[in-house]
């Protein structure tokens, strides 16, 4: 999915900009089960990891579940960060630190683009919208 590719690219770029080497990656499918599977893969291959950045809050929630099952404290031993600031970020056992997207504004912009297309008006092919980090208990 383009969103997953963009988030992975942004994660790698942020690490490089901070002078860090991108580490292990496990691909998921934006679901709770996908996050659990990816977290198991990461922990099995890299038991000393100290942080997990998931491409969605549901995947981050799955990672927290696996970490807790293995007796690993969040965030004391492993920090976890999600993406979306969805309701699941607050429903997680440990409220998730996450990247917030302007979801309402995205929907409004998509509706305007659709209306412009239907009216035959030109539209830009790319629209970048701001994000922000919401710090909670998982990081």
C-alpha cells in the first residue's frame, strides 16, 4: 500500500537524519494480527531491540500485546509508537504515542477534489498535509 511505503520511507529518512542506521523491518498489513506477527518476528530476530515504530495504531497495539505476553515492559524496555491517532491508540493497554494525521481535513480535501474532478476542473496530483506526534505512555 502506498501509505505503508511512505511511512517506511519516512521512518528510514528520520533515522538517517538523526544519524542513526535503520534497523530491522517486518512488514505487516495494518491489522492487530499483523502487528502481533511482525512484533514476534522482530523480537525473535532482534531480542535486544528497544523500540518499535508501527505503520498503524492497530499494528502498534498488536506489538504491545506481544511485548506484554513476553514480559517486556512498555515503555521501560521497549518503546512503541503507532501511526494514525485512531481510537485504538487510547484503547490500548498502554496508551500509544502516535503520529496524528488531520483525518477530517483529509476527508474534506478528498471531497473537494472529487467535486472538482466531476466539474472538470484541474486538480493537483499530490497534497501534503501536516502531521504531529502525540506523546502518550508507550514511548
